[in-house]
């Protein structure tokens, strides 16, 4: 039979396959009946909308019912492979079965923002084989493993729900975008994942063990607090990871998420000490958090080539200008931004990226009042250089790592 996964409970290991003949009545299945490449898609939580084939038999769970078994990806419709190279918006995918290579363009990648490609060599993908004037080409490409580092560290029953629980526990903060609301918590998602990356880099995860049953635990400081200013931690239980001998080598978690909680947690007793929050600068670098308007006379050097390559991020009215007029508009906007910084130093918002502190300045392109983009400025010896721009969404996400950004202009 051919169909798709209708529902799956990742915590309990069972689900339903849509009945192609009667959509009101599906087929029960257990994860033990999933085989081949599809099992790896379950491990990466990339199962919905993909075509599958399966057999049926009398249910072992419900008498008189029919269940599905030998469930696998329909390789007649979809192929599996990995990215061999990807740069400047295009690259190649190698098919696992045939070893044939297929050209891929970013516009054919599903679920990835075409402006900020997040696919690279080595990434496992699912794709549909096709052809074009370029020869063999991949279409409807899906990146298999889109989990963040926290999800690869620990298994979550429902990662989004865990974030909502964290939001409810922490002191009040608006974790969604203001101008383009998502009805979710995208800022919190970005914050907790980048914070965890920093925690890993600084080796600030604390491990512990129960003296009774010898179970092993770990926890880290989220950097957030409750309304009573109690620090909030993420607690985890060490588990035996799923067999890693799959062809895609998708990283499997070594821990299971328990809860976000304060030191009132039942699990706190297993740890000899409290973890420190992630840090982004040394004491001697505090002065670097303030934009120095006297440096180089307050002039910011523009990296024209890099900004030209970011034209797609600018408002269409600005991006459509010829190069000379385009850079004139940027220069005037930067002059306006530096004037604002001289009046209020908090206008230049520090953020952490690629291991260093940078500044975000407002680029008001369409009006003199509202920022359209955030200009990223680096300090290099005795000058400031502007290499790129970020959307306000991206800028707020990055700035939130250091502190709650002043919303004078950064209101995504």
C-alpha cells in the first residue's frame, strides 16, 4: 500500500498511517515496524508528507483491527542522499543508491529561507529526481536533520511545548516578533539554542549522579530567571543512545530532557555545584560594549562588495537602485545612525557573533524614523567597518544573547 504518516507519538513510539481508501480510518503502527531510510527520518523527526509503502496484517494490539508493518520510504517517488558541496546558492547532491550526482539550486530546497541558506556539505537530504538544461537536477529537497544543538544533545517529547513551559516559568518577556508576529516564541527559540551553544563551548554543563540507582544527570543555566529572580536550569537524564550505525550518521541524543526548573527541582540534589551562565566577554572587555563615536572621527568604513551581495535583504525600493545611488542611500542612513548614537549611546546595540562583540546600528532607508534593517559593525584596530546587514528579526535574536535589547529602534 502507498500512503503517508498521519500521526506519530514520538514519546510512546506508536502512530497512524492514513488509509488511502478511507481517510477517516487509519492504520495503527509501532516504531518497531518501521524499516530502512524511513527509520532514520523518524529519528530526525522528518516523517510527515513523505510518501511511504507498507504491508498490513491483523493487529497484535486490537482484535479485529488491521495494523501496518514493513513501513518504509517509497523510493520510487523520493530519493535519499547527501550534499557533496553547496556554495553561493547552488551545489550537488549524491544519491545513496546509484551514486549519481544531481544539481541543486536553493530555490528547490523546501523549508529553508532562500535569503539565509542553512544547508551545507555532508547534510543528509530527501529529494525528487528530475532533469533540466543542467542535466540531472534535484527538486523538492528536504534537509533531514534540522534539529538545533540542544535537540541533538537531548531527546524532547515536544521541543516547542518545552519552550512554552520555559516562557511560562520565566519573568515576563515578549518572545515573539512585534511587527511580524508568528504566534510562537521564535526569539526564545533562538536565545536558548545560541545560549546552549555557548554553554557547550565553555564547558559549563554540570554532571551529577544518584547514589541510590546510579542514574546520571546533567544540567545547565539558561540565563533566565523567574519573576522572583530565581535562576532557571535545564535538567537532563543520561540515556543509552539509539544505534548510530545508520548510513546518514545522524547524531542521536545522549540525554533525555526532564524539565526547566529552578533549584527547587527534585533533580537538583544530584549535583555538587550550580552551573554558571554563559559569558560573552571578559571584565576587561566591558568598555568594548559601548560604541566609540570618537574612533576614526566617527566614520564607518563600508564594505561595498559584501553589502552589494546582501541587496535582497534591503527594501525593494532601495535594492532596485543602481549601485551608486544604492551606496549613497546607505551612506546617508549610516550618517543618521551615528548622529543618533552621539545623542544616545544605547542606540548602538552590542551583539555576539562568531566569537566576538559587534554592534547593531539602525538603517533607516525609507524614512528617517523607522529602521528597516540593522547594520552590523565590527571594530578592527582603530576603525569600524560595516560588512553586512540583518533583518530586524535576526538582529533582535542575536542581541538578546547579551541582554534584553533597548527597543528604541529594534522592534522586529
